[in-house]
C-alpha cells in the first residue's frame, strides 16, 4: 500500500498514523509516477484537483486552463490528498468511506 500526499498535510498524517504499514510518498519531493497519475485521473477525474486550496486560488485563469496532468505536475499541492493505492484499488481523501473500504477506524 502507498499513500501519496504531503508530509505537512494534516489529513495525510491521520492516514499515515492509521496505516503505519503503508509506504508514504511525498508528492512535492518525489512526485507521482505517470502511470499512477493517469489511473487516478481516469478514476477520479476533476475531483483529483483540489480547487479549494490556496494554491488553486493563487493561479491565474491561464494556469487553471492547463491540462490536469500538467497542472498537478507543476503544482503537486493541488492534488486532493491523500491518494491511497492498495493493490489494484485507489482511494482519494480520508473520509469515512475510504476508512471503511480499507477496514480501518478513524
């Protein structure tokens, strides 16, 4: 299992605490492999981009119109977090549905 996120993200820290066996990948430092990103985009579509973030609000309209893959590669903090890859399944965020699907508590 891998958790893609930011080491400074509180939500990612919660997931790491509950899933200590998972490998953590800091998207700012290491990025997300192209194949993982392509699969996440196919599954989650536009919800993969966090449009409520301060990073998003700081972008001009031209930057916001870039393809999602280009935008997330240039600004990894824009990815909704955490992105959890467990076998052939992917989960986005750390809500009750994700925790239930992974069979873990809060």
